[in-house]
């Protein structure tokens, strides 16, 4: 997550100035490191941890993706690109990819819209603001398993609180977990809700860092609150939005697993596969339930490629639209 | 005399090494009730055998435990004793890290209930020691039965009888569904067995690796058809999540359904729910498809496997502890606590002598169902390493029937998908 750092400082120009002032000094300071090896030595602990827990498994995964392997049986048969071909020509996998893209799109757009709105409201100096903020942030503190169980009980079609309420008021009892589109919407909503806390914390911080002068100037110029939000606040929040879009995409791609596993187990079936079976859940099913370790490694490689593409896109096109200046 | 001087240090060192013997037992029960029971048995054993320590460790759900065991075994650190789910028997065999318990020392298996031992006998060898075993039964709400004008003493025993019961119940308009039933492959497998139909070819995968499924058959279609009938007539409810028996139990426990079908291991919890919600619980035999004689249930649950890498004394201790944990008294207490079968005839006799069945008449239903099962290939259960995937396939296809697809079309698709999964698994051995 260290790839994109949001800049909270209200006056980046000042910082840049300081940085420029310090630049020549930094060159002189170079002598602080005696010899070429000291920096590497200091980096060693980080590199070791990355190597053992990230790079080595990643290389193993890359290798495993061209084998047929079952981790329990312990076999490894070289199959070349067969795993990739099977996956990429499988209608099930096509559907899973499509579902994942729709899911990620919805989660990111809805999640950011809601959290920016809620953060804006929660940043207002009203009585009890601190309590509101606490309540808004708290879903993030729940583990996905607990959140999933909570939603499962709430949306049990016969005895869940939601249907008891809907049944008593309108005489309807929607089948939340086996009507494909309802189930999809439910998982999207639950994921958005689960991520709200994280997004709100960041947006609150960013909103509090917006310089008052700018807001006052806008007010004096006669901008309505609505205009102030859209024309002043939103552009000033764009570095934060840029950062959050990226982290939210990654969260929706990978962290959605826990919730899906408890709430729907990837179901209900729609077309070729369960409609809430997303890439990471499919990977889990194949790798850890069905023990198709080779095929799961292949999926991991494809997901890695997807994330790499996203990062490249973000850096290439994202930066242009981000407004850092005040 | 001289010889003693040589023998003494040897004997001492032997005692010393025996005193250090630690045997790890990895199990899959994370809940307090069952986990604590296992821990208590390990404590009992350790107290009775100074110098030996059985360490019981909860290692996550069955799949996680098996995977952890295999990975540990590859590093030469396998636990001596492991609980493996029946579904994963073939995988455990194919992993090659276990040894048949019958090869460690002579165990008298005559005391074990036959269908249970037969489930774990593969290629003529008893591979593992039966531990927690269960089968499905019909649970019903006696009060609701009476209210709807049905006789709670005569619960339905066939699919047709269920439909008839439901018709009567529906007509009484009590504002709830007739049966809480989730798409659950375990029940599908039971119903194949009850019709004496093998789920997989090659003797249910017991003579050679299974290569084809038998789901696209009369027997299979009857089961899909049952789900369809119940659903079309509006008798059926569940949470919508696959294999969500926790959900159907909750629906039944909250009196939102007249009946449910679930494992005998759920009896304890359902009795609690019935008490809490103020209704009388009834238990009946597993209702079966019409037109076939009861061929008996497939035993479900898990068994205890001994690692191949365990040195002889440790393997013996592991087995000794497993036998202690499943001895007559312990199995009786395990049964009382959980509703799992006491897998020994002597335990059943003990329970009978204690008057357990006359004071708890609900328990006897499940028993008779198991005792009446005459072991054959169909009720020995299907063996394949693709079992877990097969279960998902069956459950997804039941869901397709519930969402309106035709039975024969779904049976065909199910068969094709299972065959593909079997083919894929078997490729691991070419």
C-alpha cells in the first residue's frame, strides 16, 4: 500500500520549496553512509521479509502455474500453458471475470460516493459529531467473518430481522440469498458498508486539511454550499480519491473473500457459475476446497497480471486528473 | 550379574525416552462442547499413562487440518493422529502419508457397528478408526403436527408421504412452510444409498478409481424431482445458501417450518431450540424415495488416521489413545453429549442398560436406522478425491431445480460436470 501516498499537507508548494532548499544539502549528506554496503545492510531486514513472505511465494506460484498439481496428492506434472488455456477458454471463468469487474466497479463507485458524502456531513461542527464519526467508522473494526454472519442472520428469508420487518409492513419476503440479482446486490451492499469506515477515516482527514481560507474565499465570492462542495472540496480531495480508488479496487478484488464465503458461499447459481463467485473466491474454491493447486496458481498469476495492469493505468492516466495544488 | 550393569542404563534410557513421548492429535472441533470433550479425554489418558503426553490440537475445519497435516508430513513433522472427514478419505489415502490402523496392531473390530467399519474399510484394510459418525433423520414439530390435524406418532417415511403431509399441513394455513430443506449433497448421497444405487462407477470408487457418476439415473432424478415437487407446491424453504443446515435448523427451531432433515449430530442443538421456543420435538427415520426398499444410510462423519511417518512406539500410542477415546464408556458419553453415534455395540448395550433410550426415545430412531443397515457397496459410500467438488456440483444443480430448471436436463448436466471433475482428479495419477 506504500505505492501511492496521499498528500495531506495543505500547502504542497511550500513543501516543495523546502525540499528544493534542502536538495544541495542532501547531496553533501550523501557522505553519511560510509561505503556502498551500509544502505543495503540497513535495507536487509525489509528485503528479507519481502523475500521470504512475498517474492519467494510469488515465484513458487509462477512456477506452479504451469503444472498440474494437487497439494494433498503431492504430484507435479508439467503441462505448459494448459492451465491458462483451460481457464481462459472456460465459460465459467469468463462469467467470474465479468461478475468481478461489475462487482469491483459498483463497490468502488458506490463506496466512495457514500463515504465522501458521509465524511462531509460528519465533518460539520454539530453536537455529537464525535459519536457519529465513531459509529461511522466502527464497521471497519468487524472481522469479515463476523460481518458475514451478521448479514446472514439479518437476511435469513424466514427468520431474519429484515424480512420480519418487510413482512409485517408490506407483506413481502424477498429471497435475499437465492435470487441471483438480490444476492449480488446484497453482497455489493455488504462490501460497501464494510469498507465505509476505512474510506470515511481518510476522507475526514483530508476534509479537515482543506484550508479554511479557500472555503471562506469561495463563500465571499457567493458560492452556494452545493457549489462549494462540488467546485472546491471535491477537487481538493482528488489526491485522496485517487489513493482510495486504488486501495478500494484491491480490497474489492481480494478482501471480498471473507464476506462472500460466509454470506453466500459464492452462490446462487446463475448461468455458468454462482453469481457472487468472484476471482478470489474461485481461486479459493479451486485451491483450498478442491485442491487443484496448479489451476489455483494459474488464477493467482492472472490476478497478479490484472493488478499490474491496474497500477500501470493508474499511474499513467490517474495522475493527470489529480489536483494536488491548493 | 554383569549383564545387568549393561542392561540397567539401557532400561533407564528406554524409560527416559518413553517418558518424553509426546503424541500430537489434530482434530477439527473448534466449538467448546466437542473440543473440550476431546481435551478432557486427552487429560484422562495422560493421567492414566505417566510418561506419555497426548496433545490435542484444533487445526481448523477438515480441509485445513488435512492440508496442514500433509504439509507437516512433507517436512517430517506430521502429527501421529489426525481426524479426517469421511468425504476426504480418498484424498487422505492418495496423500500417502497415513498407514492403515489395522497394520499397526491387531484391533478387534467386531465390537464396532458394521456399516461404520465398512465405510472406513478400503481395499480390505481398515484404514482409520471410526470416531464421530452420524446419519440424517427427519425432525418434526409435534405441536404443529397436532395443530394441523396430523398424527405426530406417524411421521412420514417416504417422499410421497412427505408430500401428502405437506398438503394437509398447507391446507391448515398456519402461515408457515412445511419443510426446511437446503440443497445438501450429503442427503443426495444418502438417498442414492437408500435406493441401493451407487453414486459412482467401479463399485462406488472402491474397486478402482471412479470415472463416471450415476446421477443421471432414475434414482438420481427421483431425488431432484423431490426437491422440485416440494418447491413447485410451495412447501419448501431454506436460506438460499447452499448446504446451509445451520440456516434450516434455525428456521425449524423458530417454528417457521413443520419439518427439517438433518444429521443426528444436530439433535442436541435442536432439543435446546425446541425447549427455548416451547415446542415438542419429534424424530423420524430418514424419509426415502418411493418404490425401493430401505437399503440403509451411508455413515457420515470423520475417523482417526495414523501417520505413516510416526515411529512404531508413537504410532502405537496414537492408536492406543484413539482406542481409549472411542472405548465403550467414552463413546457412550460422546453420544450423550453430541448425538453422534456410539460406534461400538458395547456402548449401545451400555446405554441401553443405563436406560438412556427409554428416557430419550428420540435417540433410538437414528440407531435403528443404522443398525438395520446391511453393508453393501451402495451404502458403503462413494470414494473419490474429487468428493468435495462433486458435492458442490450436486448442490448447485439442486439449486438450479429450485430456480425452475427441468429435472432430466439438470440430472444430465450434473452427471457431465461430475464426470469432468473425476477425469480431472484422476489425471493426477497418470
